[in-house]
C-alpha cells in the first residue's frame, strides 16, 4: 500500500513511478477521492461537536424543567446528516483503498528501466557450465528413464501440472530441503518455522496477493486459501502489531508445499516439473528497520546463492527491470541456474525488498523513541526445492543415466556416490 501523504505532496512524481511499472496516471483520481473523504471527515467532526453541544444544552434545559423539543429536533436532524456523511465517507474510503490496493510498489532508483525480461541486467555469475561427452538429457527424461518420476499417474490422480516422485528421487527432494534448512538455520541465522498451509483472505490482502492476484490462487472455501508460498504466513506473523526495536532484524525460514493455479501460464513448460500447481520451497523472510533493508537484500541474496555454491551449480544473478518486477517489490534479484538438458538458464530463486509496502497493508510497525515506524519486509526463495532437484539431475547426470550425488548431500544417502 502506498503512503497517501507522498501522493498528496508528489502527484506528478508518483504518476511517473507508476508509469515505470506499466500503470496509467492515477494520482488525479486518488486525490479527488482523498479530498472528498477528508472534507467529509471535517464536516462530520463539526457536526459531532455541534451535536454534543446541543445535547449538553438539552440536559441543562431538562434539569431546569424547560422545553427542549426544539433542541431535540435539531439533534435528530444532525443525526441524519451524520449517518449520510458516514455512509459517504465509507464509500469514498473503499473506492480509495480499491485503487491503492491494486497499484504496484514504487521501484528503487537503482532498478533498471524496462518493459520485460529482455531488459533485465546481469548482476553477477558464479561457476562454469559443466561439460559433457554426451548429449545431456532433460530432467524429465532422466527421471522417467530411471522409473522414479511419473507424470501420467499424477495426472490420473490430480490432472495436469502434477508429478509423482518415487524412492531415491523422493528422498533426494527431502535431502535437498533438509540441507537448505540446516544451512539457513545453522549458518545464516534464520529461525525455522512450521506454518499453516491455509491462510485467511485478509492475510493475503496484507501481503499483496489479494485482490489483484486472486486468479493465481487456490481457494479452499470458508475464507481459506492455499498458500502460493510460505512468504505469506511468514511475512504476516506480526500483522497489526507494534514490535520492539530489539526484535529486529527478524529472520525466519520455512519449508512448505506451495500451490499456484498458473492461470497465466497456458502452454508454458507443459513438460516436466518446472511449472507445477504444487511444488515445495524453502522460503526466507526478513523484517528489518528501513535503513537496513538494502543491505538485507544483499545478505539474503548471498544466503540463497550459498546453497547453489555448496551444490557446485553454475548460475547467474539478474537485476529485474521495472517492467518485470513483482507487484510487492521495490527491487528484485533473480537467481537463474544453468540447466544443460534445456541448454538455458532458469529461475531458481527470487529475492525482493518490499520496503514498507507490505507493512502498510498489514499494519506492522516497531516502536522508535516516541513514534511507531513501519518495518521493511523482504522475501526470497532459499531455494525452490523442485527446481534445485531439476538442476542436480541435469548437471550431475552420467552417460549411463545415473545421477552423481553432490558432495554436501552424500550424508543424506549413507555417503553413496550415485543416486542408484
């Protein structure tokens, strides 16, 4: 949510920021609604004061056994005006919230300008592409050839965009998640949380998924929605709370299934595990003081990169442009891992600084001297577990179709060198 005071004081600048995010000029409409709402509130306050004054006079007249009918008629008239004005205030407030709730965050000044992923810029890269003496296979070819990855049965059970993993491949996914959680909690200072997989609509509103992205979510009825990522419950842990400054920075992580309708992905990545309705992910979330959020983004990015470095997987980091950035973010880095079977880079993590955008929607603040300040929130994948499994299969494949086990994962496989 945006700071209405900023829009009042900088309408042209705000429109320019929204233009960078692909939005049309909107400040005029916002300020018109805001003006009516504030004028209504002023009249309401005056009427309430007048009613209170007349009510006191009525009490005085009655105590003196004098006729108060004229004054009582005035009170009834004022009550009707107050009710009408309150209704108008509510209508304008809802209209204003509807507009503001659908506008994306303002991009940080360091974010490259652009319209789509073609305008993203490379921040850095790590490692080298592996060499093969044979034509590397895709992850789904490898998984199906080993008899450990089954899309047909999953489709029979649940429809398209689902997968069944079996035996050693199922174990590999669990090992990847355990390794990530161990790394983030033991080395990176995150506190592990086990969170609900169902959340209420106001939780999704507070973190920016509703109302704009309802079609991307799965509803479970009774005001419950399946989480598209653990970012939602982790970020909303302290909604409508005032934290103590010694509680910051707050760094939490969780391993959960994630559920996404992939409403806008018709025809994209229909083969394999890259784009599923259900997948698992280790999420990182930070709540920090505003002056520390830019450094925290770099820290979070390094934590996510550390997983790939330990797995010895080549990747690059891209700074997303204004047109490719997510709704809540003011700056985002995407980590793209190299997949030799596809002969291309694929996103495996997205780390974003959201500034106070989500905190304003959730009303999450901390006490600073004599005032309460909105926290800054950050989130990142640390990493997407299924996509990490894909990267390991394709980068560690052998000519006979077996898969080498990365050194850091061998302890989860009784120090075996290969998957089978």
